[in-house]
């Protein structure tokens, strides 16, 4: 009797390479890579199908620490390389790891267009609101007034909000989580992976050296419940340590406001229900900032449309069926030709 | 205009050996179309030919201005020709601006055909004339055929259901009809083309055909001025075979597809629109059924990066652009080089620096191709000589890219891309295949394992079980492929990358002499699209017994192994280039030879006569 050996299930550690990790001790990236390993193990993605692309920056070292295929490219360009790879081989399971300077400054154009085109890529944006690898300069997501080696008197340009930008560019999937939120991260990553098309996940990440504590105001265990909200499709937008706060329509009816149930006549019925297919709601959630609002976490928007790579291949198939190719010689002889006879 | 005596054998037509015609008019007058149609008919008549489309960067500059003039020159003959001709025998000028720009090139006694309807006071002033050139004697040295082309066109299309604006637009076909009669060209190919092009607009098709026929009939009926008659240019004696008219863009596209097939790979083009390279994107996107994916990226950088990503995933990555776009791609080319992935970069060169002269030709990106990257980053560079030669050069670029796992730069230029010539269609089966073998064996694998002979690393693509690895721009360890900051290792890797490219010199044909002896007084060394003009100039000198040879370099980097020795057999070396002296400096740097530079940076191809003068001044007397 032949006993079939069951294929050994991949464990989170199987997704880690044998290379020594060189992030600073205490860096948020450690937690993120752990979350990614766990997610991949839950999804049981074969290592050979998995490709991690990255640009330049601390986050961009990510592929070296993965046991999958990986490509550490150049600053800001990872989405462009990943787009080419996905078009070349749609069977690949492609993840792109980017930092805030990488994805939103030098590579802003590629991020925007990968999202707009809806290429089936899992885009992980590690946002620590600072340039780490180049030693601490402010980034396009740094808060106004950030003091850094390049802005000793404080930055004077307004930061951008990654998810708002993405939604403005036509994103079909945006989500947010933070490095130490290991309870939430695998679920968010799995949803991003399930979404066929560009999935942008902003992962708020603490840079322990150059921007330590930048997010403590809402990620710290003591305040996270009151100062952030984890949204779930079809569930009321309620938050707070006592689950008595929520998001309701603003008084003018054009926006949202944070309210407390039981105060000022607010009842549970006033609380909005999260609809991940509602783009206007997603835009408002994405833009919520402390202290007026809790920071929105989870899948803010998930409304699939045809993926670019799928559309490209569909067109390739159609045009090839309609015009079956001949040999190379047929190609060279298509159109007007003439023949010169011997002795002509 | 070389002439034979008129004979009745030619139906009363006077036989000519060769003719150069230049069509010139406003950008919106359809001169490129007129030229292309005349070219097709001429090719089908069995003449050898070469063309030179010359148009402004503006799509439709203000009507009647000199900067809006668009021209198309064709040289056709009963013998083998290699250039679009130096000076036009016949100038067709559709307005005063076209006359103003181009008359200076027409030799004394040349024919000028004018559309007098366009010579209004306003247009004459717009062109910068203070007096009407038809009346001030400035055309006294030419044979002038002045015709009211607008009026005659309008009359010819009166029965077609078109507006007066649409009617006037047919005037280029009227002029084409006239030229078809004068040079005995068949109108049918043009009629077929019109019917196909305007299939959905039968009234427009009918009007254009009516105009074409009217111009033809007019020429047949009207009494032409003395000195002008009906001509015939007999077929050229060419090698038997199947021919077609081809532009450098088409030949390059087919060569790239053929190269990919010979490598057993599908082709992926990542590109961003730029003049004059966009036509390659347009041509390749119409070849999708031949295993071609085209991707119009968001910018030049994304274009090259997507191609690298595609190569990484197992296709043949290709990107195309012109000088300024190539500059933007530079960092990514370095990435392809250090990760040792195959990549073909097509540079259709144009006048520079910066935006420069987008629609004019130049070969000034040689330094950029050979040396224009940060760090020690050698890569192979090949350049094509003629429109048809773009086919073979493209295949060679692909071969080197996959065999040596390296980016390769393929230099074309605006002239080659747009110019047409008859091309003996090769048998694609004659091209030796060079199939890629992806690594599949995990035993002893690491990504930088090298072939002992070529020094190319092995190529394992994502999706292959057991060969997972990480590539990247950081220096890699020679023995493991892992990140390495070790100084000796970097020295070693830099040397091996250089040795790999240097080794290509032994895998390419030895440098041959295109015309002339293998040694002598003067070597004229050229590369790229100057081939035709140099070859013709040298050929004339050789015929006169002068000790001159033409050496044309296709493999611009690395050079063929015997080039240094070959050059040493000549007393003197000149290097004509459409730049301010680049190949001359590469040769001097590489071989310590006393090569002399001849430059022309006018955005126009060399004239044969210019080069002939330069050569004779060095070997005669």
C-alpha cells in the first residue's frame, strides 16, 4: 500500500531567509515581517510563486529576509518593476514593500499609476514619517514642524495622507494598520491579498532611532482604543475603551463627526455602519486625524474592479485569436512586396 | 539628373538613371503622406530608392510659416543607391514658405513645381519674402512649372460630396498625380491605399482619387515648359528575391520580435512616448500575436523598470526612447547591469542636448551609450547602418543580451527610423536560434554562478521551485550571491563584469572593410546611419583609383578584436560623424590612434559630395 506523504505545511518561519536581519533593535519592521510571515503561512503560498519587490530605504531590505523570490530595486521604482513582472507572469504572487519617502516622494508617480491602473499587486507602505536609512531627514508624511537634519528649524511643508492620495488616484483597496497591531495585521494583509488588483496597505511603523514615539498618541496600548478605530465592513463605526464612541454624520450632513453615545442625545442608531464599498466614506475615514478624530484602521475601502494585468492578457488573447500569428517569414512578408526574378 | 537619350522604346519618355524629388509644404499639407505613397509606387516599379522625411517638431505650426514647412525627399534610380540624394532635381513647393526654405538646395537648371494658389500676398509676406518670388526674377535659373493646384483640385472633386475645406485638402494627391505621370509611376497602389484608409468615408476616398487622377490627366494634357518632359527611370538591376519597402522602425520591430523568437522568449516592451522613438511602440503593439506585450508606462523610468521586471520574470525586456529619455533610464540600466538581467535599450537618437531638435537626426548619444552611467558599468552597444540593417542589428542586440545576461544598447537615429528603402526580405529561418535555458536544477545553485566561457550568470526565474533567491542593486558576493560589502569582493565583481563584456569582442564578426582595400592611405571610419553617404563617397574615390577604404563599425562597444590592427594599416584615419566628435574620441582613447574628426551637426544627413570633398582633400595631390 502506498501511503501518500502529505505535503509539509509551511510554517511562518519557513518564509524567513537564512540572512541575518540588519534592522535596528526595536525597529517596527521586525513586527511587520513577523506579521507577514504569519499571514503567508496562513495562506500557504508556495515560496516559488511568491515575489517581494522593494525600492530603497530601511523597509526595502525586506526581500533579503524572505525565503521567497525577491528583488531589491532602486529608489521609488519597485511598483514599476513589479508591474512589468506581473504582466510578464500573472501567476506570480507579488508583494511590494515601500517606505514613505520611497513610495510617496521619489516614487510617487509609480505608486499613483500602479494604483490607478489597478495592477494586481499587494503594496505595503511602511510609513514612519521619516527618512531612516539616510539618517533622519523629514519625509513627505512628516508632520508640519518636524525638526530634522535638513529642517533644523522645523519643516514648513504640509504632509500628505497616503490613503487619501491613493483613493484620489482611484484605488480599489486601501487599508491601514500599525506595526505592533499583530491582532489586526494578518487579517488586513489577507484581505489585501484576496483583492485582485492593486491593494494598498499603509503600515504605520515606529522608527526607534529617528522618529521614536511619533505615533504614541494613538498606537500606545493605553490610548489606542480611544484614539483609533478599527473598521469592519457591515459593522457600526464604534470605538473607545468603553465602546461608547462612534462616528456619525456631521451636523451639516456633509461629513462625519466623532460622537459619544449617550451624550447630546446621541444614540447607537446615530452611528454610521461601515460600508467598504462606499468611496466617500472611505475618503473621510482615510483623512481622519488626531485629536479631532480617531485614526482609522482596517480595510477602509474594498471595491474591486478588473485588474490591469487581467485586462492586458485578455486583450492579448483576443487580438491573437482574431489574428493568428504565422511564422516569422509570414510577418516579414505581410503587406506590399514584390519579387525580382532571375535575369530581371 | 543623369539622362539618357529619349527613345521610342520608352513610349516617348526620356530615360533617366536617377532622380531626386523633394516634396515640401505646410505641416498640414500632407507632404509626408505624398512622399510615402510616391515611395511605395516607386518601390513597386523596381527602382532602388532612399528617402529622407524632414519635418518640424510642431504638429501643425501656423500655416504659411517657414518653421512649419515639412518635406520629404526621395532618391530613386536604375542602379544601387545608398542615400536620399544630395540636392533635389525637382522641388514641389506647395506654398511660398516651402519655396523659401528649400529653393537654395535646388541646383541651377533644376525644376520647381509651384502651387500658385498659395502665393497670396499674405502667404508671401508670411514666408518672409518682400517681393513675390514668382515675379522678382529669383527663379530665373530654374525651370518653373506654376500651377493653380487648389483651383484645379477643387474642380476635380466638384462631384464628390465634400466641403470646400475637404476639397482643398486633396491638393497633395493632385500634386502626387502630376508627379506620377511625370515619372511614370503606377497610381493603383495609392488608389488601393486611399480606399483602405478612407473605407468608412467613401466621399473622402473618392475625392482623393479624383484629385490624383486629375493631376495625372493634367500633366498628360498640358504643354509643359521646355526642358521638362515625361520621364522613365528603368528598374534597378538588383539581386533576385522578394522585396518590400521598409523603414528603420519597421525593420527594428521585426528584428526584435525575431530575436526574441530565436531566444525562445516572449517580448515585453515598456516604453514612454518620445519623438522619434514612439513609432517603435506603435509598430510593436500591432505585433501582439507574435508574443509581444507592450506597456505604455507613466514615465521613462517606469518604462525601463517594467522591462527589467519583465526580464526578471522570464521575458525579454525591451525599452525604447531617445536621448533625453535614455538619460532618465540611466539608474535603472545600472540595476539591470548589476543584477545581470537581459535588457535591450533602443535609442532612436535625435538632435540634442536637452530637448534639442526632436525631429532632426544626430548621432550624438554615443558617449552616453558607451560611458554614460555612474560607476564602472560597461555594456555592449550596437548601431545599425541602414533602415533594413535595423533588422539584423536588433537580432544581434537580443542575442548579446540573453547570451551575456546584460543590458544592450541599440543605437538607431531619427533618419534611420523614418527613412525607407527597398529591402530584400531575409529568410528568417536562416537566422541561427540562440535558445535561452533557464536554470531549473537546485543542486549547487546560487544566482551568480557563471558560465566559464561567457561569464554570464545563470538565469533562474520566479516560479521555479527550489531556486528562490534575492537580487538587488547592492554588491553581491562572487561565491554566494548574498549581499557583500567586502572590498576585495567588489574589486573582483567589477573586474568580472568588465571581463564579461570585453569577451564579447571574440564572439562578434571580425571588423571587415566595407569598400576599398584592407590597408592604404586613408581609412574613413563610420558608424550608424552615415553608412550610405560614406560608402558612396569612398566608392567614388576608389573608382578613381584613390587609396581610400571605408570601415563601418556595427559593434560600437566592445569593438571587434581585430579593429586596432586593421586601423594600424592605414596612414591616416578620418571619422565623419553627425556629432561634435564622439567615435573619434572613443577610438583615440581605446587605441591611441591619431584619428581625425569630421563633424556635421545640422540635423541633416551628410551629403555624399561633402564627404567626397573631405576625402579627396586628404589623398589627392
